[in-house]
């Protein structure tokens, strides 16, 4: 198995996902299968192949430094909660 | 036990672009909450970031200035964490391959010693939004998010743990402040958070090589607070170790104004950022041509200017450092020194470092809007030089210039401040002072030579400060010895 139960617990904690016991079992198996499948690529000899940072063979795509973004008509409408110009979120304390 | 402090600084500098790093929203400070936002910085689904070319150019500028290696190819990475100031759930930053590696910053300490502080790296990233907690908005049970700052371009400048004292750290930060302002890439406004600083601090018994457990301190928004926070933290760590305790690796928050650092996040929250290359952005390549293009547009750097001031104007290191801390101040000095003439360079320096800076401070003005122009200052110094006014009277002339913006010659004429060179008038004043102070005259003749100062003061008072104090003293000695 390419992934342990502890890995699944760690990743779910980082992703803020609460998993049931059954789900932990299920995902440990499924994620393991995915990693096993992908690890087929390790059979290839990539000694002389430079790491790929991007699948497209293009570089240096820029925008000029101009303020030209269209404003969204009403942010309030797309915000789950909005109050006095701000997004309202559960209280977080630094 | 004698401990040594080890400090590394992480400085964040907001770049002075018009628009944000990956979209065309305004990067200006302020604005109504969430006014400077668009689909990209709000992190709406399906949008794509596109890199602002100016951000790269600014970064190359500082990379060249500190002698860093600017890599031919780099990329952006996603740094994941959950916090409401970050709508995408990740920050676009640089990880394995930053744009600049190495480089160094030269600082001079108060005792004149030069220290070279090595840089680890400089990388580009986007700033996060602003969170407002509690009842400022009239709802203490929630937090509020303003995303105007989200996506504003930032440089992260990371030093090696080369700093040893609070003074060195403060001097280093001041130098970076000077540098980004010279390069015109950041406004350096610490109150608005354009330049921010986190410090990693550990202590170890002097003479040992291993690093102690380090503590990260955040939230120091002024030079003074950086210094105070480090001084507090090294003392806290020393006391802990001496009491047989242990330093825990943690992040502490500098809590101004109450002072001491407070623990912020415990190890439980230690981050696992799951960095990976951002597939939405293509790799960045920087060729020689681009580097040369930027190099051609580089201004004279603070270190070069300081050295030139020391040579060209024969100024002491301290003067040259103060005068070149800001490009505009250096320009003002050069203009005044040029007009006054090389012989007066040191005198010009004294006036600029003293009265000019004082007046700017009092009037809350910038050097560009200094009420006393460089030409007027030079003219006034010329008047001291040719004996028209004394140095003492010059102080009054300067203050009148600062209040009225008038030409110094006009002020001298209008106020009748010309130095008395007529010996007859001085002689008369000396005789009057001696005859109205018979007791002191007796005591002086009896050996109390210190009283000469008293007599000079009286004569200067009688002549409204317009007599040449040197001449007055000579004349007094002559009269009193007779």
C-alpha cells in the first residue's frame, strides 16, 4: 500500500475534512490505488530528462502594469455574508 | 553566562506598481473596503493569474543592487493554508527556485565598524488581504475581510542569520529601507505596512557554534519596535535558560504598545504548506538582454553615493551616511554644497543634518518641500563665510527663512542683522559693560579669568548678537589687562 492511514488523517486535517471511520478506510485504499497507478511512471528512465515545471512549452507571459481589471458589479451578491463593505467570516483570532 | 544573539530577518516590501502582481486591480493603499478587487484577486473559480512585468523588473533592480545571482529561469509555487485573508486557499509565492539567490547588504555600526550581512534569497509573492477583528465594525462576534491588499506584489528578502545585536538588525532594516527607496521600487512607508519585518532570534553561549532553538517574532512595524522586540526577546531567552528552562520553537507577536512579545501559534499549528509549482503560471526566464536593460537604468546606489560624498566633499563617514540615507536629502545637500562651494561642504553638511532636518521634522515637511531652499541655505552659508553675519545670527536667519521662505540677504537687510565690524561701536559697548559691572571687573582683575565669558555675553547682548564674538573677546582682554 502506497499510503498509510496516518497519511490520510494528516491530509484530511490539512484540508479541514472530517472523515468517518468508513471513509478513512475507503480513501486509504483508493488513494493508495491512485498512487500505485501513477508510480508506473517510475519504471521509465528519466535520467536525461529535465524536470518539467509546466506542460506548455512557453515562458514569460506578462501583463503590463496597468489598472484595467473590470470591477465586479456587486461583490455583496456573491458573498455568503457581507457587512459594511466587508466579507463577514467566523471570528478568527491571530 | 555570556550569551550571543543570532538574528535573521525576513523583510516584506510592497512593490510600487500601479496594479497587482497577477491582475489589473489597483495596488494603491487604502480605498473603500474591497474596492480594489476583481475576479482574480477574489479567487473566483475559473480565473487565471498573469504576471505583472513591472514586478519582475523591480525585483531584478534590487537583485542587481545587492549583488545577488538572478537566476535564468524560475517559477511560482502555491503555498497552501487556510485563513480568511487568502480567498484561494493558497498564496502564490516562490519556493524551490526563487528569482534571486545570495547577495549582501553592507551596514555601518555606530562605532564605524562595517558589517556585511549576507542574503539567502529574494522572492516574489502576493500579499494577503486584511482582517479586522472584533467590534471596529460593530459586530464583535465576527471577523471581517478586506481584500484590497490581496494580490499586491511583495518581495520577501531573507537574510542569513548574520545579525548579532538589536543595533545591527535595526541598521540593516534601515539600509534596506534606504535601498528600496533609492531604487524607487517601494515607498518604504512602515505605518502603512509597505515595509514589514519578521525576526528569527536565538541565543547561544558565546564561543559555541550550534544554533539555539529559534523564536520568530512578527508584527514589528517600526525601526524602534524591531529594536525593542529583539532586546526584549534576547533577555527573555537568557532568563529562561539561566533559570534552567528551555526555549520552545514558536511564533511570538510583538504587542505594541504594551511591549513584550506574546506567544502566537503553538507547535500544534505548525504549517505544512504543501508547496507545488503553480500550473496556472508559465515559467519565467530572464536573459542577459533584460538584465542589461535594467542595469542601464539603475540609479547611483547608496553605498556608492556615500563613498563619493566622503571623497568629493571630504565628509566624515557619519555625515555621508546620514546625508545619503535618502536620495532627495542627498540631492538637496549636493545642490547646496555645489552653490556654496567646496570649502563649505562640511558646514553645509552640519546645517543640513542639524537645522534642516529639525525644521522638516517640526513642519512635518519632506525635503522636496523644504521651506529653506538649497540655494538659500548656500547663500546664507556664504554670508557666514564672508563675515556678514555670525554663526549665531545665522540661526535666527535660518529660522526666519524657514518661516517666510525669504532670501537670506533680504532678511539680513530687513532685520538689520549685519555683523558689526565697526570697532568704534564695539569699543563703546565694551566700555559700557565694564562700567556697569564694576564688581565683576574687580573680580576678573583679581584672577577670576572665567568671567570673560560673562563679559562677552553682556557685550553680545548689548549689540543684539551682531558683534563678532571673537573680536569682542580680544577687545575685552585688552581692556581688562590694562
